C-alpha cells in the first residue's frame, strides 16, 4: 500500500484530502481472488490470463498494488480465449492514476451527493463513500455478478454506499439531484438522464468514446439551470464502453451490397492518410465533422480504410486509400457508396489545419437534450458540429 501511496503522492494525485479515503478503501480489499492480465504483453493477439491469489500470492499482490488496472472479469464472465484465457477485460478496478485524475476533476466537497456509473470492483465508490459518507454515494453496475462483488468488497472495507444493479445509462432518478456524476465506462452519446439528474451548477465527469477511432477522452461538463451540460475534454484515457453502446461492425460485402462488385476509378490525394489516422485528437473532431465514419490503418500493407460500418446493409459507404511510391504522395483513393468519405475527410481536415493543429483540450462537448449533442472548438458558442445519434442495428 505504501508503495502505491508514494507513487500517487509523487505524481500529485494523492492529496491530503484523499489520504484517509485511500487508507479506508484499501485497494487489495477490492480485488477478487482471481485477477486477469496478459502474461505476455507482446503477444498478438493479446490475451489475459488468470492469476490466483492463493497459488501466486506475490504476483497477485504486485499487480494489485501497482498503478495499473486490475481486471476482475473478462469477456462478460465467459472467457473466450485459448486455454481459458480472456480476450478483453469487461470489469475491474481502473488505473489508479486515472481514478485520482478523474476524482480531482470531479472536485467533490463534503456533504455533496454523487452518482457513479460502472461500479466494477467498487474501489472508486469506496473512495467516494469514505470521503462523502455512505449515504451520499450511489453506484450502478449493469452486471449482477459484478454488482454483488462490489457490494461484498465495500462491506469488507466497512463501507456501504448504495450499490444498484441495472443500466447506468438511466441513472438513478430516486436519488437525484446529484451534485456530481462520474462515469467509469465510456459512452459514445452521453445519456441525457445524467444531465437531468445533476443539479444546476453540478458537474459530470465522463469518458467519451468516438466513432472515428476507438479512443476515449474524459470530459468535464458543468450543468446549467436550463438543463444544458457543457465542458472541455480534459484527458485521454482508456475505458470499456457502456454495454448498451458497444460498437458493432458489418462485413464490407454486407455494408456495400451490390455496389461491392463495382470497379471504382482511382483518384489522387495529397493528404497523407496515415498521418490523418495517427492524429488521435482528430477522433474528437472528425467523429462529428465526418459523422458515422471510422478509420482504420492496415500496417501490413500501408492501406487506410474508411467506412460507415454501422450503416444499414447495402447503404454503406467506404473509401480505400492505397500507398504511394514515395512518402510525400500522391496516394490513390477509391470510394464506394453514396458518401465520398475521403473527400469529406479532406474538407473537414482543412479546418483543423487552419487552426494550427489544435490539441484535444480546445475541443468540448455540449449536451442540450437527449438528441442535441455538439462538439465545439474553443468555446461552446464557437464553431460546432452535431454528434450523430447512435446507429442501431438494422
Ligand atoms: C472499468 S469498470 C469500473 C471501474 C470502477 N468504477 C473502479 O472502481 O475502478 C467498468 C464497469 O462498467 C460497467 N458497465 C458497463 N456498462 C454499464 C451500464 N450500462 N450501466 C452500468 N454499468 C455498466 C461494467 O460492467 C464494468 O463493471
């Protein structure tokens, strides 16, 4: 515990105000006997292996007291990898630096009521309950097994915030209004219920994930007295998604239908597609400015692919950009479907270039109603682009 405390203190994360909560909600009390992590970080594909506290106590303890995430569940509780391994983490304790980064953004004060979405192992709810009092903290997890684990872990630490099982996207209206709402799973559309359940002047800290690339940035939104939440992106992070907002992809042939067989003439482009892919901040801006499009770079052959992968079958659009003899271009573009995705990207990219390649902190999000979500630049009343509603499976 002291090693983790020292690391967090040195990074400015563990402040005197949080010290007592850090000691009350001891991180090891929130880790299950079996935790999951990759034994070989370089393996492709990466798989997560179990580590049992009883058979490997030192390894277990080293993981739990490191800053890294501690996964308590993989593949929704049904490991799908080879030899009992997991292919993806679906619940756990988040990275300790990120937990405290987000708590600092949340900026809680004694007496405030707080709603957390995504109880996981219960550590963050434990920290909040130790700081604000059990009666002021509500946490929700969609997975009943996980919610039971969180309740048991919190009880072990002598803490008893309200732990609910259910879809956190609905919040918990009975406990509203809250001064603070914190989500510990990513949403591609911030559920408006969270805004409605936050007091005017209250704060929502939530990881927002994007269509353009599967990247997540934490936003800090303040809610005004007309039910509008607005604020800038504050830090990049990695979070699992709200279960109801997980992304699905169609096969290219299904996406394009009959158009898949049409030969498209190649055009030339001077905008480097790999550079466009690599600029992570563009995930925020282009998810709104080129709505519904996802970019992918195939490192094996240097190609870049753009698609509206969630469009109805036969109605999708797709662009393929292939490499060139020298790295300064031109590149060759083939585009299928009703939208010319690369042309849209080039046009939208111009704005970002004209602004001098701004970083994520200059972009923000305003949520004004269940359907009115906008990404803005520099200020809520600056240039802005509507975030498209989530596609549902057709
Ligand atoms: C990274 S874990 C939470 C970490 C945790 N708060 C901690 O103390 O560090 C994310 C959790 O979000 C939960 N989750 C996903 N979708 C949800 C939803 N729609 N409602 C509530 N919880 C959800 C998952 O089951 C998972 O347990």
